[in-house]
C-alpha cells in the first residue's frame, strides 16, 4: 500500500507538531502549513490524500480555505478546531468538510477518523463510474467527470453536494430519511447533526434551481422527483 500524504494546516506549531508526530508514526507522509495561503499552495503542489484544517488561521479562515479547496480539488478535508458550536460544525460541513473534530482532541481518535474517511474515499474511487451521464430535465450529472451542468453551463458543487445529488437522482421517487442520507453520504460513523442534510438540500435547490425536484416529505425526509419538461 502506498504511503498516504497528509497536509496539516494549523497555525499553532506545537499542535501541528503533535499531529505530525502521531501520523508519521502511523506511516503517513506529513507536510505542515501555518497559514491559509501556504496551505492552499501546498495543496496545489503536493495534492495530499487528506487535509487536516484549523479554522482560526492568521490570514484566511479555515472555512474560506475549505471552500476554495473543495471548489478546485476532490480532496477529503477534516476540520480540527476549538469552535465547537452546532452552528460552527454545520458551517464547516456545508462548505465541504468531510468531518469536524473539536479541540482539545484525542490524537488516537483523530487518526481513526482520518483512516475511516480515507477508506470511504478509496471505496468510492474504486467503484467504476458509469459512462452515461444522468439527465434530468435541464440537469446533466456526469459521475465519470464528477461534474454537473445546468442548461449547458457547469455548476460548482462541493463533493458532498455532488454525492448527495447523484445519489438522489439515481434513486428517483424513493424517500430517504435524514439519517439514511447521513449514513449513505457522510458514513455511519459521522458525528454530526442531521440538519447537515437540510443545509445541503437547500444549497442544491438554490444552485440548481430544483426546489420542485428535491421534495421535502414532511416528517420523513426527502425524495427526488424527476422533471419531465425540457
């Protein structure tokens, strides 16, 4: 198995050193960045397998860095921060983070959760995508190219937005609870609030103008109703 490349973006050097030491002992190749700008530059140069990202950085916020990374690369991101409110967690996750761990943390837990995300990511990449894109009205979703277009114009989605949309469109008219969607898209070991699903659905409706296609089934969850127009 090849060596995993981990990028730690953390402005507190003692914390970065502890994380780097722990992951190196686990066989990871580790790089550290102490500002948001240098983290973005290293992500572009190194293309890590995963990014551990602090929220409070001296230049850019971790949320901004997360948003910029997910708009450009398909790299899993774990936010590691002292900001532990539910609203903070939801904001971090809705910008594209795959997990959210609050400080102070147990290094063993961080390592286990990073490995779990990498396993899920590996399984997703190992599945051969279908060549034919999914079409629904004015939407075209290409799993092979990991892209979505509306009326021929490409729309930028975070990885989790894309996965949620793809899953729903592949299971038209089937109703899923929020917990089922959390398990399918974020994984059974995701330690977050099911309002995460609501936020991602709202963002998809706004970005793709499909408020009538992503249907709320009150008291249950959501379903995707294919459009017949166009």
